[in-house]
């Protein structure tokens, strides 16, 4: 049986997931998030290679870009015999077990393992499993391992005007003790890997709380009724699993058991089970709408989160706004107008976006956002970065009203919204038949994650692709604020209703 370190960690984390990855890789999500994680991991790994001075990379390929593992093992042996101080992708193979060490550093009469992660948390259990497997394989190959370390991003690091300091950017965690303890479990995990991965039948495994975050959750719950207990709005995970193990899975089963007491969750179940119409509380919606005034603006930001900061004064994974869309109506019955901003990829966009906001939004305008905490935080961050514009930016921030409120409070509900009150759930529920208001009809960018992942890559594109990508970003962000306009219009219509049980 061949097993890489990623394969080992996969089995250690979830044997069923590892089996699916081997026998049905087509069900693994191939979205921009996964691609972005790989890209960021490569960028961070490449940067970390310079932590200890000169180094040698032992990677090799054949038949195009296919890794030549045998040659990598041979290259590693050669560099170790030469006493090379730092070997990158140092490769080892023992009885079908293979691992490539991110950084193998000469340490006295032995060698230290340095595993590089783009994450900021240096103590995740799966990381300890990862390095313990590497230690196990190296020692089986006769290597004297004298240290085990995890290199992670230190999110407290702030990029200064002097440029990037990789020694301050990275935090090195000594995991020797944890790796020694975990290494005792390696043989048992290997036996499980052989049993699971050599079997043609999908393994049976019970769901647990951590499954909810897994990218395979939809696949592993494909046979459950839809919707089910996992779709209930903000139900605690422990309760989800308790009900699941009690056999209370479908909405009908939960309803018969009478275990759901939360009003929002009960409304969600009732509207599905009884096929109720639109639920509204007109008086409360009217009170909410009375807090809005003209000129009325609808604002949405798009941001990126670079792991390696390039904007002075920012930390790793800081939210950097690079785009906004703005629909606005200047007076009652006035024309719907639009303004927008999109920075140049590869530049620090903050000053330009701050100046554009001050130009496009009056100090005293009423501004709406959907889940306003995000927009308000970005405005306050820009104000802190540019004191000369702080007065105007903070005035905008102080006038932001959250369009999410009527939905989150339960004053408006349709069963099509399911267990979510995001704009992506509300818009199709209130405007199901308009193709111009369908995020799935957009090209290239359909959600915020795709926008976040696309923008930094535009700088490397050819001119035609760059222009197309910018158009796609503008169209996506424009739909976000147009969606908010449609939500506002629907709330105005709902406010005219005379009762709270339907249209």
C-alpha cells in the first residue's frame, strides 16, 4: 500500500473521507476556495524556505510535471551525505510510506523536521498527526530526528514600511513532545488505512459534530431527508447531533417530538411542513423602515485576505477592501442610480477606495448594508488608516442601517429562505423568476469567496482575460446592491399588509 503524509492525515482525520478521496475523487469540491488554499499554501511554503539561510530544493519530475518520487528520494540522500544545511521537500520512502519534509534542517548529528502551514494556529491536532507520521517514516529510514517543529503564520505581525520580515511573520512551534506521544499511534492508523483503503466498499461511519465543517458533509448526508435537523437556523451542534442520534432527523420527526422551542426554528419547520405563505409582521417592518431616509444608499464591499501582507500597517489575513458597489435614490420616487469602484489588482487599494467613498457618499446620507457589521468595520479601519478622511468615513459608518434586521428578527419569512437569512437566500425567495437577479446566471464570480480569490490573480492575466475578470467582479458586486434594493422594495410592500400570516 502506498501512502503519502497527506493520505495518512486524511485517514487519521476521517477514514471515510480518505476512502472517498481515493475511490470517488469526483465528488470532492473543486471550487475556487480549494484552489486558493493550495495557492496560498505554496506561496507561504516558498517564503518560509528562506528562514534559515541557503537551501537546496530536491524536487524532480518526469513525463511533464509528474513528480519523480524515486529521484526525489535519491536527491535527498545525496544532499544529506553532503551535509547540506537545509533541504526543501526532503523525500523519504519506507515500505510504501512516503513523505516530503517541507524543511529538513541539519541539527548537530541529526536532522530537524519543519512543517510549514499557512494557518495561524500551530496546535491543531491534525498538524501533530502530520509531523508524527514524518518522524516515524524518517526514523524507519534510519534518520536521527532531533527536532520537530511547526512553522505557522503569526497574525499579530504588522507589515512595516521597511518591508516584509519573514522571521517576524512566521512563528516556530516546538512539537517534539506532542509528536513523540502521537507517534505511538502511527502503527494503528496505518493498519486502519490498509483495511479501509484496500476495501472496495464505502465504510460506514457515524456523523459527529466536526463533520458539519467538512467539505464532504453534503455527500455523506446525501441519503437524509431534505431539509433536516442540520438545516435548522443556528441550532447548536451538540443538539443537532443529539437529535440525529435519537432518530429525530426530518422536520416532521422533530415536529412530532416537540423538541424545537425556538420561535425562528419553529417557523422554519412550520412553513416547510404546512407550505405556508409569506410571514410578515407589518408594524415592526414599518417601524424599521421609518429609520431610513433620503438620500438612501445601498452599499456592499468586496475584500481580500492576503496571508502574506503587502499593505503597510496590515496583518496577515486582514480584510482589505478592493471594491464596492453603490445603488442610491436621492429622493422619494427618484431615479435609481449606481456608482462603483474597483481597484487595480496588485496595488494597495485602501487610499483610493477611501477617497471614492468620500466622493460618492454624502456625510449625512442614510446608508444600508446587509449584515452591516462587515461594512462598518471596514469603514472604521479605513478611518483609522487615513486620519484626514476619518471624519467623513466615520459619518458614513454612523449612518449605516442593517437590512438584515427584519429577516434576522423574524419579521419577514418565506420557506424558500430555508435556514439562512443571507442575501443569497433572501433574494431568490422574494424574486424567484427574474433571470437578471440570479447569481447562478453570472459569469466567473458567483459569491464573495470567488471574488476574493479572483481579484489578486488579475494582475497576472493577459489583457483580455484581465478585462473580462474585472467585468465579472463588477457585475457580481452590482448584483449584491441591486439585491438590497429589491429587498427594500419588498419590505415596503410587506409593510402595507394588514395581518401577520401572509400576503
